C-alpha cells in the first residue's frame, strides 16, 4: 500500500527581512579610527609638538594597541610623521587642508571601492546574464563615494568640529 498524498510540496526557505542602514555608508572601524586620530591631531593645532599615541588614545577613547597599528599605516602613506624618544609622538606630515577623507581611508583600508568584482563588459557585451550592468553600477557608486569624500579636507572637518562651519547635510 503506497502513500497517495500526491507530489511533495516545495517549501520556500524563510528569509529574514532586509536590514536597513538608514542610507549610511559603511566605513570600516579602522577607517573611522584613523579619521578620529587625525582629527584629534588637527584640532590640537601645534604641528611642532608631537602627540603620543597614549594621549591620542585617551582623547579619542580609542584602544591604544589598535591605534598604534593605524598610525603606522598613516605614517607609511605619508599622512603623519613620528618622532621617537622623550617628547615623541605623531604630527601631521601635511597641512590639514591637503588631507582629504579619501586619502585617510585609502591609507588604512586600501582603495575605495564597493567590491572587487572585476571590470564590466561594455554596452551589452556581457555574457553573464547581465551581471556586467551591476559591475558598472558598483564602479560608478564607488567613484561617487570617492569623489564625495574628496570634498572633505581635514581642515574643513576641524572648522565643522569647532562650530565655525556648518555640518554636512544629506544634500551635500
């Protein structure tokens, strides 16, 4: 005697609802910490007086061991200089007006992209079910993000932090 219930039903997996990020761009913790550390150095305003990693960590509430790694990457990118010994620490290697957010993020995270998906084929020549259109969209979005971050110098962020310039709005 066989079972006569009919063909088995396909059950669709339960998919959780998409997470919303309130239109926020994700910046890595490393990138955020690098920006905070450099802002702290820029707000201090004395390029001749190095600031110790400990002082930067205390002022920014960042973990000192991780901050040391970040500052080494920023030094390698020529954004900060270090002085060893008593009274040593870090100073900005360039004028804050010459340091843009995209430089900082690229120094600690690598190039600003929305992924490493390869190059899209041109104008409909895609042989991967149209996925090349998505590659082109990701590429444009990454360029837009990089261009937006290029519009903020460390000097302009210092002015905003001090209240002498308006904060950015979503229309900026």
